C-alpha cells in the first residue's frame, strides 16, 4: 500500500534520475520492487553491520563514520557567516583531511591530538572527508558506525545498493518535506523526515538508528491508523434497512442442512455470532480466523446463504484468480443446492460473459459474485450489496474499503484469515472489529509428518520425494529466494532458479515447473492449474504458493533454507499438503544460526496446532532475520513491524483517534499533507 501519499513527486520520479543509476540498474532495482525514488529511499536495510574498523569504514560508499585524531594545525577560512576548516586527521594508520563547512566554532575544539568522531562522505580522490557531524563525547567515540545490509538480487551487490541509496539521499534529500506537522513531531520528539532517512540508511550508532526508525514507523502507522479509523467513522452513521432475522436463519439452515457434513461446534458458534450481526442496524465488521482447513469457508457460505435469503447480495473476494475460480466451483455446488445464483468475474472472461454477470448483478438476478480484490475496480453495480466476504486479503482491507466505498457503504464485512492473531492485537490494528476464532478442525484430518534435517541431508529428502512421485503423488519444493545472493552460499541460500535447474537433473523423468512472484500472474495461474490437474509432478516455488489452490494429490514438501521463514509462513506452506487421503510428509532443510530460528523449527516438528503456532510466532520473531515474510494476518509496512513496534502502533492509534475526533486535523493547513495521504485513497480509481 502506498504509505507515503503526500510526497507524490518522488513516487513519480524515475530511479534513473538518481546520479549513478542508469537503465541497467533501473531494471535490477525493479526486480526488488523499487521503481521510483521514494521506493529506494524507503527501502530499509534488513540488518546492519558494525564497521570492522574505522579504516574499513572509509571504503564504504556514501555516508561513513570514523574515529579520527587531529594530527596537525588547521587551515581556517572565514568570510562573513561562512567558513571552512581543513583539518589533517589520522584514521587508523591513515592520514586524510577533514573538511568542515560553516562550523567556525570548531576551530577552538580541534586541537592537535584531539580524538573526534566524524561522520560524512569520504572522497577517496581528494582524500577528504566532508564532515556533516562531529562529536567528541566519550560514548560517541566508543561506538562504531553501522553499515546497512539490504536484500538484493544476484546481479545487484549490496555495495551498489548502498551507493545508490546514498546518491538518492544526497540528490533528493532536500526535496523531502515532512508530512508530520511540527507540533506533532515536537510532542513525540520525532526527527525531521530527511534526517531520519539519512540515519535509517547510514546510522551513526544504534541509538540514532532507533530514533530514525521510530520516526519513520510512527508516520507509517499514523497514516495507517488514520485510514482505518477514518473509514470506520465514515461507516458508523449509515442507516440501512434491517434484514429479517428469521429469513437469515432460515437461509443459513437450508444451506447447512444440505452440506455433506455437520458443522463443528466452533463453526456453529461462529455462524450464530455472524447471523446476529447481520440483523443489526450497524454494519458488521468481523474477523473470522482459524487454521487452514478448519472450515471458515463453510461458515462464510452459510452467511452468504442467509443474506441471500433475506434479500441481499454478496461479493466474495479471493486472494488470487485461481482461488476465485476454485471458490466459484465450490460455491456453485454448495449454494446452488440451496437455491442461490452465483457467478464470477475473472481475468480470462470474454466481454460478453462479463457484461452478462454485470447486468445480472445490477438487476438483482445474481445473489453472489466471486472474484479477486479487482472486483472493487470493476464497473459493477449491485442491486443490493449487503455482505462482502474478504478471504485472505493480504493488503489489509485496501480492496475491501474500496469495495464498500464504491459499491455500497452499508454492506457487512466478514474477513477470513488463516493466521490467527491475538484479539488485543486485532483490536489495536483494526479498531472496533469483532473477532471470532475457530480452534477445532473437522474430524478426520491426517497430520503431516514433519522432520527437520540439515542441508547436507538433502538426499534423504529427495529419496522421499522420489518415492512419493513413483507412487503417483506430487511434490512441492520451496526455496526462500527467486535469485541467489552472491554473498551467501550453501544449500540453505538456494534460489528457486538454481534449485529448479538442479532438480531438472536430480529428478529427471518427472515434469518439473518453476513458479515465483516475479512472474506474470497469468503464467502463475497457468502453472498452478497444470499442477492442480497433475500435468506437472514437481513444483519448485517461493512462498507464493503459501495461499493457494488445494491439490490433494500433492503429499510431500521440502522446504530449503527453512530457518529463513517465519513460523506463520512455514505453517501455511505445510498446509498445502495433507489435503488428500495419502499420508503427507514435510521436510524442513535448515541450518539455523540463532536460538529463535531453532525454536521455530522445533515448533514446526512438535505441533500442527495453528493457534499455538501463531502464538509462538509472535513471541519468537527475531528482528530482521526472516525473509520474505508475508504475515497474512497482519498489515504490511515499508519499515515498521506491527509486532516489534507494537508500542508505536498503540501511540499512533491514540493519536489518530484524537486527530479524527478534533477539528484541527480537518481544518488546519499544517495537517494538509496527512489529510491528503489519508484521503488520497478516496480518489484512487485503480487498485493500489
Ligand atoms: P478454510 O477455508 O478454513 O481453509 P474450508 O472451509 O475450505 O477451510 O474447509 C476445508 C475442507 O474441509 C473443505 O473440503 C470442506 O468441505 C471441509 N469441511 C469444512 N467443514 C467441515 C466439517 N464440519 N466436517 C467435515 N468437513 C468439513
Ligand atoms: Mg478457505
């Protein structure tokens, strides 16, 4: 989501405008998802390295920070208010010059032999460090600067990214103005944006980094909270016709009675809670969470049947096109028997088909339409949209809000999520949402046997894979990256590309395909479809398959570099297998380097209880070490992490509430940029 709506210029400025970035590098940046200047400025390092020694720090491009000793007399020039001071300094064993602009008072401090920490840019040609910050406090001298490490691709080394970021900061830094009004910054002691971004990428020390992150994360979270709460407020005061509770109950019962199985007790409770909400005057906003396969969809369809019976229409938003197609098939089967008319809107449809769906929605012939989040963008009109079901909407409701804004403000919302989060966290994030959790799974689920092996035991895993393939089953092979990182080696650091190449030989004779997020959605869907139909035996994939179609015949999964995935992701991935009649096997190949990673692997081996896993996940998330994490239950931010930064989220929530309830936010010019960032989504016509 676009969290920085108020510096639109930089979002529209091509990266090639950054000195040192040509078309080639632009293409490589695009593969990291960076396609404009703002994207690069907010591309946060995922960890930092301590500078090995001050001398090494000079080799870094961009901002650097070293401890130096003044080694000779200064050359001072003063004219009017301006000044320059040249100081010969020694850094480690090396002599260089430090240049200070407009800090004339320093001439009294920089006596020969004095130790100082200087931060700035080192120009090797001139052997000069242009100082932006100078300090001689003891703790400053003890600290070493931190060097940023970014996620990169094979053809883009970290050092190149560092220099591009530094260049972008130099060139565009002056254009960065603050969305946060001065008063708010003062109250929470937040640095100006430009300084914070400088320190986020090239922190002088750990404390400077902490403050920089806090500043940036606060702004991200505040905009998020303003958006969420603003939306809630906007919905609060609708008046809508009441649905008959009788009709609702009869509709649900008719649906449940023709199911081939009885609802579990949890499902039944969830359904009753929803039915009660649907009859209220106020629109519902409920989160229904529970493990993959616990039967959320069945409950959601019961709610749909109820609403249709009471005279409303339903929109069902699935996370991907192929899931929407699968869902349509299932909904037609189950709801059709209960007398509902269901259709879908998809990418591959002909104009005629789509128009037919559109007109039947508009005249009320159709009860329910199924599609992806793109449903919101379609030129669809509903005769009486009453319920929006949002299944695994990773983007935390962007699509849902758009849907309600454009197709019906009064509709009830039921969000489905397979990544349970604690109720208190859900309330902090969503505001006044209601939460229902399904804990028990339907009877008869087979556990997935899970083992953790070392990367050098890959042969054991492949033997298992071969065995299952020869029995006519299918396999998933998961790797953490699309491209491999030249700075890391070993089986664990595998990219899907190299894995796919290797497996083409290892598993010769079987049909193997590769699937990852950088591929066009059409291709992904086609490959998934082929896998689902058994035309592909082995699917080499990134976590893209985490949310996916059900392929009951796939009963074995090997996860490479499993220490790099978060628990929620591992659990979701494992949920892809064990959906059929055959026993399922999951092998985690991992060489964990931290206690947290080891704990995650143990948890995976020990339990399949999604709720327990989700709880442990929240407790053991090691900052920055998890790769490609997509917490389906949590919103995504450029820099902030809603769990690690929960305190900041709570502060942002309170400030947002205060702002929205007062007049200042709506009236005063200093809030203009925040207002614009929040209101911008009301003007967007494409989905973002
Ligand atoms: P979720 O959406 O939570 O992942 P689904 O609703 O898709 O789960 O259910 C997973 C599978 O279990 C489906 O095949 C569904 O038909 C089946 N199922 C759902 N509820 C029950 C139940 N109470 N008893 C037996 N099978 C069930
Ligand atoms: Mg489901």
